[in-house]
């Protein structure tokens, strides 16, 4: 494994936009070359080396690991569009981490701001704290959100997470979110996304869901009246083949979308 280490030298006055911080952009470059990569500080175009100390080098994408130290809670777009390698962030991180990523792995050892993993197409995003709103969701004006990959959030995700998620059975792509708890409108406009919640969720889960699977191991504040109770099950099999054992009440919906729908919500008894 080849490690490239970044250490924030000073907290930025304005949010930094660092879409250049990916294994794809770092592989084959020396530390001096990486420092010359362009980033934005507010409206100003600056060099990565203006804000980060850089050490290490890598020649192979699969073996490249970027380790980021320092408080990067005001640093946006880390890992954007990455296709391989790994990023480890040892603090809170700003908005859009891992957005539109297609492969590889990102681990956040802290909290993540809004739009983490937005419109992901592959790879794995792990957040060992809480996450903001719109996790794995579609950006405004887009009709497809997360298409593949896995997001794991140890704590809570905010409102409208997994907005417009879309699966593809022929391509074996099952966008999946695992989280500790969730805010309102979880899985809104769901078109095949899988969501597993260890704890409680707020109102309007699965609103406008056409198909997909949402498993809630805790409580829901209120289930939508457009969902129909199907009965009790002792096991839920996810589209990816994983089986969750336990007693759940199965609901079909959202029937405000179609009279017949493949959308399901399972709530622990």
C-alpha cells in the first residue's frame, strides 16, 4: 500500500473546494506535483500546497491511500468522482464528500456535512459519526440519485437521504444505505434503493416510493396513510442477498404513486 499524507496547515477563512483530492489525481505524481494541483478558496483559485502539507507518492491506483489529518470540516468535495483507491479522513469533513464517486473507499472518522455520497455510482463511503441532509441523494434538477455502492453511517442521517435512488437488476447495482437513525423523508421518490436503519426515523419515510426496500429496526414517528399493512415476517431478504432476521411488520407503498407497487417498508415489532 502506498500512502500519500495531507495535513491541513491552517483552517480556511472560506470553505475550500478540493475536487482534485482523489487517488485518481494523485497517482503517479510526486508530493511537489500534488502541491501544485488547483483548488478553490472561496472565489480564489489557489494551490493545494497553500493549505496542505503533502508527503508520499504512489504509482498504482488500487494501492493508493490518501490520509487527511487536521480539521477539514470546511473542506468540500473530497473524493469527488473517484474511481479507485482509498481516502481516510481523520476529522469531520465538509459538504459533498464522495459525491458521484464510482469506486474505491472513503472513511470519515468524524461527522460529514450535507450531500455526502450524492449521486454515487459505486464504491463505499463509511462515516463513523453523523451525516447531514441529502445523503446519497440526487442534486436539484436531477431525477436519479445514488445508482450503486454502499454508504454506512454509524450515527444519524439528516432529511431527504437517498432521494431518487435507482437500482438496476440487469447490472446488479443495488444502492444501499445503512445508518443508525434518520430524519424526515428518508427514501423519498425511491426507485430501487435499499435502506437499513438500526434505530428510529422521523415522518414521511418512503414518500412517493415506487419500488425499493426500507428496513427500520427502531420506531417510526408516523407511517404514511398511503401504505398498506401486509402482515408480519420473521426475515427480510435484501436485493443484494443479505438477510435480516427479526420480527417486522411489512407495509407496501407508496400507493399514492401506484395502486400496485413493489415498494416495501419493514418496521420492527
